[in-house]
């Protein structure tokens, strides 16, 4: 199950002592605010009341809580890392949200190394030259944790060949450390680079079910598959989670008294390898290399002193009460589910202490054990204070969620980003829709484009029964302040009279014009109207997706044309990962809202507010054609 945010409802602290009734406030991201209100309104009682306080996302909720505008928020451990950087002493971890199966386990999962006893591993150095089984490339316990720990102990370092990308230098060193492996996945988002690396380092795929493919699905990948690779396919060591070892070998899971699964292998043939180089039997407690904390409830520092035990019990009971709500989908948005429980922590912690205890801070910051080269940073150009502020938030959240290379924000005077990019003072900048006429884009190129909401088109509307001869002579009525409507109007004029050319700065709207340019979202208000199409024919209003004059080039991420292919690939991958994690309706949009209003009254900061994701295709409108239409060529 994909676990993301925890904008959960009843987590608040006493905020008024003027009466016997307790008043609580919880901060929730804007996307789940309606669900919070819907569930909580019906649950106020004589003893306490709960208010939902809305934040743009969990990042802003942390700011609100720090200023004591709200009392609590539910978070992932990556968000807790952000809290530790904002002001570690201002926050308190006081409860976990755990599964019933593992409610007595302090951590959500524990990363381990399991080894075949006959492999003779008596120290960490003995891992070199062994055959290894992994959950997959880039995954936490199967790839990041072992590399992190081996680097930390001085046993592993990236290859020194600076002509290779940082990721390939790591993969090359990995292939030299282990003799054979099963490490499935995409080593690069570029299919050609991915295929080339797998051919260059074939031993990394030698233990897989399909070594040539070396990608999902593969029965020797994933948490179960890594153990199967070890037990049935000749591996010496496997990197996976404790509970999957317990299930595979028919051992009790977590703190259960007996096993619920049948053994698939002999547990006496295997042992856990500890970070200190020793080993312990897999039939007993594991020695773990890193742990992932549970989703948790974070409060402000007041929780260290005020009625903590009473509050924890109230919230625990309240969590169970919400499970009884008939609307399971609303409850799920707040991550209240039948298989989960709110578990109060006996000892409250500050964010950094919790992450350090779990060794999870090291995992987030694992890059520090490798050093940072210029290739591992993307210098993103911004032009004003609001863009700089959003860029810094983006950089912090992206780092916590393992978006690499890291982003560094560079402020340049208005209009100076293209020159800075050409002169290699920055690595990327974002051209906004409507700014193409403002910049000289020579020697730089777009690599990613915004995708705007699919259901909005810009159309030309006329009265039913209008003749084509009238359409060819009619004037336009449109909103001259809306760029996309202006683009649609200009595109219409280029079709209305192909022999004349009129530029955007000479466009005029006629309040009495027979043709009106508008957004397709306004069509429901139109009666007795038809659409005018690009060939000047007419169609019903329902045909707007095929009959429209939308002609705006989307915003785009630009880079220098002279970039090395691997460097361009890395930058493209970072922006694609940003979009896949924080874009509209993506898993961690509630952690950071990449698209949409960033600050009240500030529109289209870095990206268009209506963007939903970043894609590699620029769409139907080419930049050269757009500039020609606007008389910019």
C-alpha cells in the first residue's frame, strides 16, 4: 500500500482554558480540507471540539504549527526531516499511526542483510566479491541502505571517472563490488542510456529471472524476490525487510506468538549480518541497518508539558470512532483505515532525535558520504523574491523525498536567465507561458513542458445559423487581459483572412462583435450558440475538444544546448520525478504543492497554476510557429 501523508483529524492540543470544553485544532493540506470538515462537523460533543485549519500543503502546516496557528499535523518521516530543519525544538512527536499486524513494532520496517551461512561472511569487508540479491535499483532497503552503510564504513566509493554521470559512477562501483547480482529497474530514464548501462555492467543482472530485460516484473526482485534469489538462485546475500524474512522462513512476524505462514526455506542455513560485522540467527531478533519510522502525529512544543496522556487517550479513542463512519473514502483521505491504529508514544521526541534513532536521517542525507560534485546539483534560475521562496521550498522537499540531483536556487535579475544559462552560470530555468516574446532563446533548448488541464480549450462562439461568409467578416469580442484568449483570437484571425497578418499588439476587441472567444469552461452558460472551427465551419458546443483555437505554447524547462547527454538526462529526470511526486493528484502533493497558488494573490510562480504535470512533449503548438504567429521571427 502506498503510504503518503497523514492529514489526520483529531490531533490537537488544548487551545483554550476558559471553559471545561476542550478545543483542538489540526492543520490539513488544502486538497483534503473538505474531507476533514465533512468528517469532523458531525463529531463535536460536549467534552471537546475540533477545527480543521487549512494549509497549502504539509510544508506550510509546519510553519503554521511553529507559529502556533494550529496544534497538530500528521506526517511522513520525510516531512519530519523538514520539521527538524525548520526548528527542531519547536515540535514534538507524540504518536504513531501503525498497522494492527505490527502495532507493537517501533518502526514501520527494518532494513537488513541476510546471508547464507556457507558464504562465510564474518565482517563487512567480506561482502565484497559476493553474489547479491536486491529489491531493485534505487529502492531504499535494497539499494540505498547498503550503499549508504558501505560508504559510511569506507568500504565503497563511487568510481573516479568524471566522464561518467554520478549515477553511472555509482553503478560501475557497484558492479565491481559484487561479482553477480539481481538489480532490476531503470538505471536511466533515457531508454538508450538504460540499455547501454545494462550491457556495460551485465553482472548486475546475472542473477535475475530475465537477465537481458533486468526490469520489473521479475520473480527475483522486490522484498520477497530478493530472498527467493538468495535461497533458490545462488545468491550469497540479500537486502530486504525483516518481516519478509520472517514470513518466508515461517517465523512469527513482529511480536506475534506463532507463525501464520509455511516455511519456504530452512532458517538454520541463514543469518543476519550486523553493521558491526557480526552475525545473529534469523530465528531471533534482527540486527538492522536502518529503520523507517511510522507515519506520525507531530505537535508543537507545548505537548511536552500539557496533559499529554489525557490528550493521547482522547485522540486514540477518536481515531477508532472515525473508523465507524459510513463514508470510508473520506476517512481514507485522512488515512483512517480499519487496519490501522493510533499508538501514543510513551516517550515524546523531537524530530531529529526520532530520525537519528531510526538511522533514517542518514538515509535521507546519504549523499554526504559521497561528497557532492557540480553534476549532482541543478542550479535553477529565478528572478524575484517569491520565485526564490518557492524554489527554496521545492529544494528542501525534493531533497527529503530523494529527488536527485539536488536543486540550488540562483536569483538573477529579470530577463537575465537565458544569458546566465548560455554562460553556464545556471543549469536550468523555466520559461512561463506568455514569456516567449520576452526572451532570446538562442543556444538553449526546452527539455520538459507543462501539461495543462485537459478539459480546458479556448473556443470561438457564434449564433446558431451564422453563415461562413459572415464568419469571414465578423469581428471578435474577447478578454484582452487573458493571454490564452488573446492567442486564440490571433490564431482565429490568421485563419479568417490568410492574406493579411495582424500581430498581437494590434489586436482589438469589439464589444459588439458577432464572434466571442472564451474558455470551454464557460460553454454551459451559452444558449443558441455554435462553435466555429479552424476551417471556419460550425459544430455543436459539445465538440469543443476537436473544434477550438487553443494556440498557446506551454511553459517549459530550458537547458543549455551544449550539455553532455548524461547531464541533460539527469536534469530531465529530476524534473520528471518532481512532477511524479508533487504534481496534481500525485502521491506527495499534500507534502508540497508543485502546481497551483503558492502564496495568496501570487499567480503562476515558477509553473502555471493550472498545470497538472511535466511531460517531454510540447504538444501540438511548436515554438517556432507560435513566434511566427506573433510576428517574432
